[in-house]
């Protein structure tokens, strides 16, 4: 029997669809498109929204950073500590990346989310919808109990999306960005908050490949 990549690597079969958006595992062809998008700009030149400044450098340096990081995630995937980053496409065009990250998932049922969008696609509501889609994947597809996220205090758009989606403030930490202290605001959404969210935050979402991925992160369950 001929095996597909998804048979051997369940993350490759994950698909999340809602309206004109699709979130799916980035094969190498998609990674090249994501790398090109990142090289065209993810944020204003005078602001850094990431602890690791992977968006700095020549266009080719940024492209290589995207590829190396994604290949590293694949190589380090394990049930005890895993990351799943999904390419975000709108009408078939790559617009960004949405990720989720977990340690001791079988015990905690908790994951962190993070994302980026190509600069030219920001301010169009895509970031909100792709976050809602990945929350649906976490809570409805994987049975999460908590989803966490964070943003620098001076990142207004990211903090705004998080608050609009009903996360609760969960404290602050001081981190180092560009050799200077910066405050990161922490947020959490628990199962109760997800279940009682208003109708405006309920998308029509289709999930694919979730059963195999669930088995991969919870072997023996």
C-alpha cells in the first residue's frame, strides 16, 4: 500500500477551513511562499513585535530564517513538547502563519498560540479570524482546557484582537527585546470562556486530519 505524507506525519493532514480562509500544514512549496511573504515585510521598520528578531536582515536572510525555523519544528516534534504551525491562505493565496505550542499536553490540555501576517494583509480582520479558527481546532478538535497567548504591551493590534476574543488578563512579565526591558501582557482563555463565547465569535469551521494528529500528540490514549 502506498503511504502518503499524512499517513507517516499526521500534522501534514491537518486542515482548518472557514469561509475564504484555510489553515494547513506548510509543505516545502508553501514554505517558499511563506518565506517570500515574510521577506516582503511583516511589520513596520521601526517596530519589533518578536523576541527573536527573525524578520531583520536581507530578504534572503529572512527567507532562510523562515525555512530553518520550520524545519527545526518538524525535527523537534514529540508528544511531550510539540508545535504545529499552519500556513494561512485566503482564497488560495498565502497571507501568514498561525501556530500553537504545547508541553505536557496529555496532562495540561493547554497550548500557547502565536501568529504573523504579511504586512499588506494586516488591518483586514484576517488575524482575528485565523485566531478564532485555531481556537476552534484547539478546543473542539483537540479537547483543550486552556489556550494562552501574549503580546508586548506596546503592540496595540495584537492586544486588541486578544481582548475582543474574550481572553482574560493573566498577568505580565518583563522580557528583553533589543537589549532593553519590555513588558509582555499574558492572557488565557479557558474551556468555560470558550463555551460561553457570543455568537459573533462562532465561525462555521471544518476540520480535517484531526483524529490522526490527536493520536500523535496523545499516544496510547
